[in-house]
């Protein structure tokens, strides 16, 4: 066998592979002889069928299979031995020559390969990025305090509804004349005014008492169709095929949540007895906890900014023409080159970032060992069990659960990516010059939505 590589043009090269008879004949003949030993053909005893008949029936198929095997094995061995960095996978070149598998003994194949560009990634303190420290302002603290007060509040029955109340209703579908449909949808459910999208319809739920009835268009009132389906006790599909969108709501009772008072009793419930003495300390602790939870958001923004920055700094070509054709050829579902073109820009950015990441891994020696994967999995399991107030497992049992989870390729990959994110973040924080900037949560959310990769 002989393999040669053409000169590279636009990061595309051609591998020419010459397969001669001696490369595959011995293996092919051995397979054919084994066929003779095991096959049973009419008119011959087992193992006594003449080789001429075996060859006539099976030789071409066996030759094709063995040539393809050796072709694939040797091609990838050549790529590995010569440290050729390919993108995608080799694609056979179209040829007008037709192979005659019955008469030919020697074969020549040509494959196109897309090559990764040669570049390096350098990060130093000359590379500046902003690190956003998200601060909990007074508005956010008020919101958090109100949420906690509601969480520890008391639910009570009321005679007349006000905005924000929970109204428990008997719900019945009505026809065009406003009459309850005999075979229409009927259910009992609680309506939260906070989820009524139409302002005019929301007013119909305010100032009502038990026994009051009114009609509304549910599709206008509730834009979240999954929640609407649950309220009417029908499928999501049924919501889009309603014979009538008009429903009568008859009030059965009204519940109102009275928030807890921000006093010592509430402070003790939230943080333990005696740990918080007044509202000022309470708000300080909430602020600390909130800002601690925001660090993960700041880190995600930094990662996003690193991606954008390094893609802009490290501009290089990739074999676009080859990759587009390769994507068409390898797609699980039939696609056209036009469809690939429309989405190629995002694919190209993602691939370029992957190449940059690989360079960062190598330059900064970011490696993940099996022990780290297991340890991370065990930590995740322990955290989840604590969150759901389940008993903590001993280390042996924890290791068994972790091993079971890591056998699932998708879960294993997810954990490896989490570890990589942690390690790469350490590299970014240590090597970029980060300029700290305080920002409110609302402004951060707005900024993040404008700068997503």
C-alpha cells in the first residue's frame, strides 16, 4: 500500500491511496476458506464445496469488504502517524472511473481532507477585560425582603377579592350564546391574578365574591398555554383546538396571602434564633447572600467575553468549502448546501472557538484526571441530597452512585465540561488583566442579553 498527500490549497489536501493485491489477498483468501468449511450448499457435503464455486459466489463481496477495511485502517493510521490535524473526516473524491471489482486487483482511491490552521494563542496582562461585580441595590433588596415575607406569610379566606389574590373558581366552557356547553370543558382551579395577561380581563377578577360569575376569553387571558392546559385539565394540543375560547368562571372562594412582618420572629425563622437582631442586619445578610449567588453569573459573563475577545484577536481561516460539503454529506437528516450556508456562520465560530480552547488546554496544561471526575460527581450528588433533605451517604455508597452516573456518556460529558469550565476560569482570571466594575443586577441582565455569544 502507498499513501501520498498532495500540496495543501485553502487548507484542503488530497490523500491518494494505492491498494495492491498483496495488501488484502491473504486475508480475503483466509475468509473464503473459512466460508468453505462452514457453508452448506446443495449437492455438496459440508466443507467439500469446490473453491471455484465459493469464489464465484463470495469473492467479490469479500474483496470489497477487505479493501475497505484496510483502506480505512491505513488512512487513519497515516493521519495519526504523520500528526495531520484534520477537521471533519476524510471525504472520497468523486471520480469518473468506475471500479471493476471482479476484474481489477489493484485500486487507487482519493480522499479530500480538511486541515486545521496553524496558529497559537497567547494571553497576557496586556489583554484587558471587564469583570462585573453584580451588586444588590435597594430596589432588589426590597424585592427579596418582600419575597421572604410572602414565603413565611399566612394564607386566609377573604369575602371580596383584591389585586394579587388567588381566586378559586368553577370553570365551564360556554357557546356563542353564552350558555354552558353540555359536553364542554369543565374543571375547578385556582386563578392567580399575577398570571392574567390581559389587563381588562384581570379587572374582572377584582372586587368579586363567592357565587359571582363572569365570562372571559381564556386565550386572551392566559398566554402561557401550558399553564392554561393545566388549569382546564386538558392537553396542550387541545388548547389550540378549542371549540369555544369563552369560559364562565364562577367564584367559589378567595384566598389572600398576608406577608409576614419583618420582625424578630421572622428573622429567627429565616436565620436561626438570635442571629439577626434588626431589619438593617437582616437586609445586610440578604445582600451578602445575593451578591455571593451572583458570582456564578459574573463568571459566565467573563467566559462569554473571553470567547468574543479571543475570536476577534485570533483570526484565522478554516477550510470552509470542505466543511460545508462535509456537513451536507454527514448530516443525519437530508440537508441542502443552502441550508448549511444559512447556519454556517455560527458553526464556523463554534469550531474556531473549539480550536482556540484546544490551544489553551495545551498551553496552560489543563488536564482532567479520573479522580477529579469521580470527586466532582460525588460532590454534586451530596449537594443534591442535602438540597432535598435526604440522608447523607457514606463514601462507599456515594462512590457507587457516582460510578453509576458516570457510566452514562451524556452525564459524564456534562461533568467533564463543568470541571473544564472551573479550570479554564482560573486560567482566565490569572492571565487576563481584569478591570473590576460594579453593576446593578438589572443593568447586568440587560448587558448579558446584548452580549451573548
